[in-house]
C-alpha cells in the first residue's frame, strides 16, 4: 500500500445521484497511487467507481461502485 501522500490524478465518474444535473459526469480527482491502475481499469470498462482508499497499510482498503457493491482490498498481515 502507498503512503498517505502518494496520489495520482485520474478522471473518474460522478454518479447521476450526486450530480447537480442529474446526469453522470467525469471529473479529475486524486486517487491513491497503488490502486490507481485498478480504478482506471474498472472505470474504463464500465464498472464505475464512487469512492476508494487503499487503507495505507493501516486497514483494509475499499472501492465503492456506483451500483452499491464494495470491493475490499485486504491488507497484508
């Protein structure tokens, strides 16, 4: 897992229910460096992410999807 400050900027989808227009739109935001390739691959293939955090080695990470599912990133013990 990466450190707290290790980020990259990616274009990510904002879900329609959080949009002021009621439609999905894309914005640039900081993503944890170590999971950015996963986030990019999911979004590029139509599995849209809402929120994510790698856990920074302190806890399990998670990726929330627009459809309500959550992917857990298990922390190495």
